[in-house]
C-alpha cells in the first residue's frame, strides 16, 4: 500500500512539472515574439528599414509632407510610436519630409479637369481628391461661358504658402441628373386631372387610345312565332356592332397606363393611356 501511494505521489509530481514546463514554454513562445518599436524619426527611410528589419519589422513610407524643421528625405513621424510592444512582422508606417516648400501652387480654376491634372503633375505636385457639384445648364444663373467638367475651386488656393502636403484637391462641375419620380396610379381618374398632374411633374401625355364600348345588351320579352313554344322572362338581344370610338376628352376615365404604377421615371418622360 505504501508503494502504491509513493507511485501516485510521483505521478502527481511529474504531471505538475510537465504542466509548469508547458506553461513556461507557451509564455516564452508568446512573449519571445514581441519586440519594442524603435524610434525612426529623423532617420532616412533606408536607415529605418535596417533598424526595423533587425527586429523583424517592416517600414512603410505612407505620406510625404513639407517641413521647414526636418531635412528633406528624413522621417517626420511614425506610427506606432517608439517603445510600443508589437509582434514580429508588424509594420511601422512613416511620413517622409520634403523639406521646405519650394513649389508654387498653380492656378487651375477655370480649366477642365484633365487640363488641371496635367498642370498639377507637370509641376511635381499630386492630384488629391476630386469632388463634383451638379451644375444645371438651364439654370437662370448659368452664364454663356459656363461649362461642364470645369474646375470651380481648388485647395490650397493658387500661390498659397505654408502648405502642408504637395497635394491639390479640386471641385469640378458636372451635369445635374434629371429628377426621378415613382409613377403614380392614374387608373380610374379622369384624363384631364392626370394630364395636369404630369405637367406639374415635368412629364407629358403621349398616346391616348379610346377603348370600344361593350355591344351586348338585355332586351324584353318578344312574341314567339306561330307553333313555337312560348318562354317567359327576358331574352338576350342579338349582338350590336360596336359604334365607332369617339375622341377622348378630359372627362374620359383612364383604364390602363404605361409606364405602369410604381415604376421609376424621370422628368420629361412620356406616359400613354387607354381610356373609356
């Protein structure tokens, strides 16, 4: 019995040692891959790459800025900051200095978007974001010289100083899209009211077709020929050929329409009706 307890105790000790060793190895494996971000501000990108590579890190130049304090080609700032704990293989994103501003910002307002882009790139600058503004040609404020695809504003403005980045953002005119509507249901309404509603929305009535009236009616009792059985009750009259359809009027009731109710239409669309 004493030998049995000794074996059990030895087994427990070995299991405890194995568990502690596993936890220690796991902790070393996890924390052994962690490194401290070095300080690369003030270095050249090549020097920063060497410093990062020695720790298993990558250095990526993301942006370039003008700086009167940091020499051209040196790193201005970094992310993450120096001293941050990260895993090996992490990336350090940096911004490089372009030195003091030496390039003048050109005036591109009034040029086409393509001409402005060529003008910007030819001067060694970068085209930034291009925003667009709708410009209706039939607007009462539109002048004779107004054009689409034309630069109406830029940032920074021409000849600006103390510019942060060599990037110019543009605001360009573009044609305004026609107003869109959901086609209402005109079925059962007079043609006149539907026409007025369409005109108010900038649409117009197209083809209006007149549907023929029904030619079947119910008559009264007729006298039966001699010798024929007499039946009581109303008798159907023979079919009467439909009369020639009259012209539609404002009081004509709409039976069908095209485009159908619920469809998307734009200003200027033509709507066709069948009326009775």
